[in-house]
C-alpha cells in the first residue's frame, strides 16, 4: 500500500506533469508561448490607476488559429493601457501585433 501511495505521489509531483505540454509539431507553439508569457506579464503589472479597477488583473489574450490573429478582451477605454503593455511585450518577443 505504501509503495502505491509513494508512486502516486511521485507521479503527481512530477515536474513534467506540472507544466503545460506543448505540441512540438505545432507551428504556432512559439507564438502561443509568447502570448502566455505576455499575458502573465500584464497581469503581474501594478495598476497605475486603481480608480478604474483591476483592468490589468483581468486582461486575457489567446491565439485564434481560425483567424490567425491574437485575440484579447480589451474593449473598454480603461483596458487600453493593459493592451499597450501586452503589445509592447509581444513586440519584444518578436511578434509585433497590428
């Protein structure tokens, strides 16, 4: 019983399982990784104007393979600053957005 429990805990705690798996044959894997990194970057930024709420904390973006575009949820004027930080980060990762 102890051996099974130890094996189960080893499998659960395995670093390979803890990290999201990427498909090595996916031609957009690097782009998706950059999007995830830049979303994390935006969410970790301190909000420069707390009067407008947590627009940085709620920012999200993803690569849409159907359209070939990076989509985001910035639709209000207060979201534009978070979107600017995201676009700047994407350009630094060699994926400038239009």
